[in-house]
C-alpha cells in the first residue's frame, strides 16, 4: 500500500513538472524576455497580435469588475504621429504628445490608449471616477490589471505622466525598434495556456520560481 502511495506521489510530481514545462514552452516570452527578430525592411501597420490579444483580455477582466474601457487609440503610422505632434505646435490646439513620428510605441503597434466608458455611452478621462463603487478609482484598477497582463502604464512614468497609455515593449527600446528590431511573434497565449497558468498557481509555484511571473 505504501508502495502504491509512493508511486502515486511520483506520478503526481512528474505530472506537475510536465505541466510546468508545457506552460513555459507555451509562453516563450517568459523564458526569453528579449527575444526579437531583425526586420529592417518593413514597419508594422497594425497592433502587434500579442498586444491585441492582451487588450481583449484586459477588456474582459475589467468588465468582470463592472468597468467598461474604450480603446481610443492603438496603432499610429509615422504620418499620423507627426500630425499629432504638430498639434499645439504648428497647428491649433493643446500639445497632446511629446513624440514625433517613430518615437512612440504606438508607431510600432505596441501601445494603446484607453478611456472609461459610462453606461450612457459617454467617454471620460476622469482618473478619480469610481463607477463600480468599490472605493477604488476605476482608472487605477484598469492600470493595475493591465500591469498584471504585462503592460507598462504611462501613469507610472516619472515626469510627464500619460495616464491613458499602455504599452508592451518586449524589452525593446525605441532606438531598437527604429533600427528594425521587432518582438518575435511565436505563439499566442491561448486559453489553454491560461488554464495551465491556473494549474501552476494552484501548486503555488509562483512563489518559488520567478520565471512564472507573467511579465513580458
Ligand atoms: Zn499612448
């Protein structure tokens, strides 16, 4: 009987190890945070698929907290960025950005801007608004969830704070991106991986293996 128990434990252990292996394999960003490819020829023309998928997850997770977000801006071409940069400088209006074409993560499909949407459809940029009435600012709740998903938040920046701004740099600087480096698109985080992630959390490995911290 004892032998059977030992065998069972051994099997369980092997199972956990195997699941963890699958989890890491399914999340290439976890094992190699700075994996990129060099592609000088082309510029992206849309949101990076991993960023797009994370935005969808963000919408779902915020909805669970009764917060509706609206993505007001995602990919921006160099020309669109230049036009925006001119605002408040060469054209009328307030200055809205400090980045010219090619200087923003938006230009490489790696950033989005969000706002809050009320039930009546109105869109607001009030960072103190507590629509779900849980005593916390909805805006900061969104930022917190976004950061858990691997986004960097403009509200954390020193100096100029860009509260609506969320980006994923994949370890690449603007200089890197201008030189033609691009985050590698290997495998998207599938629902399957999410389930495995829950499995791993269940075994509390997160506390012991820093690699499981979902950052990339
Ligand atoms: Zn932005």
